[in-house]
C-alpha cells in the first residue's frame, strides 16, 4: 500500500481545510411568485423554473 513519505505540516493541513467551510444558504427570488427559493432549482411554492411552470402545484 502506498504510504506518504512525510507528514504534512499543520500549515499545509490548514490551507487544505480553508475551502471546507459550509457557507450560509443565499436564497434567490422567484421570478413568478417573488418568494425566496434556492438558485438553479424549481420554485417550491409555484413550481416554475426559467419563466415557465414545470410542476403543477396542488393549490
Ligand atoms: Zn415561485
């Protein structure tokens, strides 16, 4: 099995982990119903995406 030649320093480890933080959810506004929705996803309240209704909602 391949084994690392030398341990990585705490600086290298921390630099690698500098991209690991989870960022807060930044909502975008639906163009149809103006409610907050996730970007690049179908609107959960009106079922539209890209200006047209793709899922017919119950009410
Ligand atoms: Zn909507």
